[in-house]
């Protein structure tokens, strides 16, 4: 009888633990990160008109799509109601992972905003190195004396507030756009000369749903709590039944 009581107690505690435990990995698939810039920062990609440079402030970064060795990153307002930019990126390696989000920049001359280079999610060696339009990459490479990733594809740079209306065609273009590296000398080289590609296992990241668009996604209100509560009640009921049977055997 004591054995049956022990099983019942452990089962109930396990179920209640599942009900009360927070969903710690809710944002792991899209690497949602809250980033605060103390100064203005220049960004690449397709952005809202007038937002090629982000003012100092707090923003939300998410990986929207990562179906191959290239990723698509989106930058939202802190409340996630406004999407400022959709950026093409490729995996970028760092020797040691950290437990904090890390952003790297390309330092420029005084009076110019630093150019965003890469974003590393906590606990990961592989981050996102951002791809600039060709004209901007030429300028930044010369100013910083470092190679800069770019795409020669003719992609829109600024879009109006109603950008969500052209989301899917734009994202399709980003998925197919060629990527190269611009040397400080103005020479175009293959990205393999300046970036180490990750092993295949590192590229297997959950992708955003195919229905994702440039509209910010509202948080889901659905929950597994009712199901877990029902399972807990069933376990408690089963425990009482088992104890009754044990007492009358």
C-alpha cells in the first residue's frame, strides 16, 4: 500500500510541477532579444523610410527565417508593434560563447554612426553577420579598412509604412539574393575568403512559419494550461482510486 501511495504522490507532484513551471524556451526558436543602443546605429537591409539609422533606444531583434546557410533578421520596436527593418544575414563565428547577447559594430569616423556588424545570441558560437547593399558596403569597407558582406541584388532599401503588403515577394528575394564580400580596395571576393562557414549541424535552426510577413506577429493567447490541469485532476482521481483498492484488497 505504501508503494502505491508513493507512486501516486510522485505522479501528482510531477504534474503540478509541469503546470507551474515557466516556458523557458518560448523564444529560443527565433532568438528574440531586447537590445538597447546608447547611441544611433546604422543598419543594413530593407527598412522603413527614414530608419536607415536607428536612434538610441531599445529594440527587439528576432530571427524570422533560417532555412539554409543564410538567415533573415527583423528589428522591431520595444513593444513589437512596429517593424523597422528586415535584414539578410549569414552565420558568423566567435571563439567563445557568452551568457549575454553581444552586438558588434564597425567603427567609423567621428560624427558618423557605427555600422551594425553582427549579433550573437547567448550560449551560441554562431551569430548573424549582416549583409549591406553594395553601395553602402563599398563606403563602409573603405572607412573601416575591413571587408564587408554585401549583396549585388537590386533590392528595395526603404519601404513605406504599409511594407507588409509586399512582404512575401521581398522575403523571397532575400532568400535568393547572392552574397559577396567587399574588400577595402573595392575588390569583390567570395564570402569564403572572409567568413568561415558553419558545419551543417549548426545551420539546423527552426524556421519561422511560411505565413510570416513583415507585420509584427501578435503573441499567441492559446495555452496548454487547461490540458495540464485536466491531467492533474485525472492523476489525483486515479490516486484516490488506487488507495481505495489497496485498502480493500
